[in-house]
C-alpha cells in the first residue's frame, strides 16, 4: 500500500514538472530541450543516428536531459574542446552525473568499484604492462579497471587511454570511475545494469569467474529459466515485491529490499574479501589504518536481509557457516603457509626481490592464490560446487603439493648445498616447510597421520561401500 501511494505521488510530481532533489526539495524537470542540446541533436541525428535513437529510448529523453546537459564543459576544464561554437567534454565523469545523481555519486565514490584503478600499481598491472606488454594492458586490464585519461597537447584524448569505460577510470576532472561501465550510454538503461551479463564484462575468467559461478548456481539457473518474470524494466525493482523468480548480482549487492535502500556501494553487503592471497573480513584493512567504516557484521546482516526474502533464517545461517569454513580452510591450510614461505624466500634473497615473475615459484604462488584460491572461495560464496571443488580446492591442493612445495625445496636445497650467507635462511625455510607438513591438515601427505585417523577413514569408506552395495 505504501509503495502504491509513493508511486502515485511520484507520478503526480512528474506530471507537475517536478522531481525530488537530494536536499528533500524539488527541482523542475525541463519542459523542453535546451537550445544547446537541440543544436546537438539536429546534427547528430544525421551523423550518428544510432546514438540519438538510444538517447530517445532513455529516461534522460523523457526528462528533456540532452547532450549538452551531460557534455557541457568550462573553457578552463583540462579536457574542454570547442565544438561548433560550444565548449564540451567527450568524457562524462561521475562528477558530471552527480549534478543530478548526487546520492548515487556519493555511494559510488566510497565503493571498491571507484577504486578499481588502483590495480595500476599492482602485480596484475606488472603482468599486463611488462610481462605481456602495454597494448595488452590498454585493451585488457584497463578496460575493466580503468585508465588514467590523458589529454594531449592538441586537446585530443590520448588513444592509449581513451576510449575507456573502466569502472575505476581516473578522469581529467579528478573524479574516479565511469557510470557508463554499468549504465551503458546512451540509453543508460537500469534493466541492463540489473542483468548478470553486465557484471560479466569484467567479473569472469580464471581469476574472478563470478559470472560463470553465478551461471552454475541455483540462482543463475532460476534466472535464465525465468528471465521473462524478472520485471527488469520496472522503475521500482524491489525483491519480493517487483520480482521473485531469482536474484541477480544487483539484487544481492546493490538493489533495494523492503527494508534496505538501493546502494551504489557494491561492497556494502560483503563480509569477506576474497581477492587477496589470504582472505580477511572486509573492514579489516580500514580498521588497521585507523579508519571508521561499516563493520563486517552489519554488512553481513544486510546481505542476510536480502537472502531472507526467499530463505529461512536457519538456511541462511547454515549457509554462512559452510561459507566461513571454506574460507578459513583455504586460509589456514594453503593461503597463510604459502604466503609465509613465499615472503621469506623473497626477503632472504633466495629469489629476486626487485623483479616480479622472473622466478618459477613466483608464477606458481601467484596462480595458487590469484586463480585457484579465488575460485575456491568465490565458488563457496555463490553456491557453485564445481568451482569450489574441481576448479578451486582441487587445483589449489595440486598446485600446493605438486608444484609450490617441490619448487621451494629445490631452491632451499640448492642454497644449503652452496653454502654462504643464503644457507642460514634456506635452512629456516626448510624447517618452515617441515612445520607446515606436520600440521594435522597436511600429515596425510607425509604418511604421518595418527593410526586412529587412518582407521576412521577406512571405516567410513567401508560403510559407504555397504550403503551402495545393492
């Protein structure tokens, strides 16, 4: 009832030529296109008819928001260009969008998406820029994470940085991000942003296969079977009210529930970070830096609120118990031991500390956490058993036991045999490996499991055979 009243009120306001503003007051909807935008359309409708047609399909068109309202620039702007008597900017940044969408801008600005450009200083970027080559980074990494848009001396945009719609793009006006990464221009359709394929432009592949994981999950299966029931084009999109067939990425991470508002901070409901070599709660890094952020417990409570539209509290709590155990298993059995050993190798000079990816063990360690380790954790987070098991933990274990540890042993044994200053840290690392393999989780590998454990496993195997004997 409340929703119906609200929608009726909004409709009346639109008829009256008013829309809500961020300060609680109302701003007028333009009754007609501005002179500048009308001039743009007159030319572009002939020169770029597809672009104009998409704009006519958009809500911007219905609100008489035209080309100039988004592309207008001050002559002093770093990327301003004179175009047929008007100063415009080709790049429309989140700061430009904030003139009308301030709340969305503020939410996005504090999100992980807005900071995606930080990859430019990471190992991933070393792979792209150095190991593979600059063109690989321009056409690959930066098309998702964002480039630093550069304006050349003649006022044109550097082709090494533009076109680019990376979610963490660094814009000439100093803002971060690109709204068009999700709301593709020039229709800016919310329905597109609500679909998993939209997120799948970047969230797929061997190191972060969220799209493939979603497709394997019961959620993804339900979505593709019932896409015609998803009400994707609805102006309101509240789970359990406007649709119920399935959740999408947007449902869980951004969209409204009966109790929660829509948010453009995609990390607002995430409790674990599954990206690094060792997972930690999503607020841990901020706390270490002395920052005050939304606690992971509150984030999880909000995600549970989304889940509760379709699942019981017992179901939700038990899922999180399973998920937490999977993350802790990866951390304690593989992530922490491998990271500790790897860091010791580098700090001791047993592998080069100034050049990345020039030692075989560096590639092995990177693949262990960056590919297989992420897949195991992400699969567990999103109901994808095959990604958790065969694409995840199985490959983590194989990489750890059959490649990482043997490569470490070879490095330290060589250093010990050669003697000198590196022999001492090599012996320390050799002991670290021995300590790891003496952990209860790894003793199966050396054959040092207690007899009681071996007998219990054998008994369980025999009981399993009896159960399915007939």
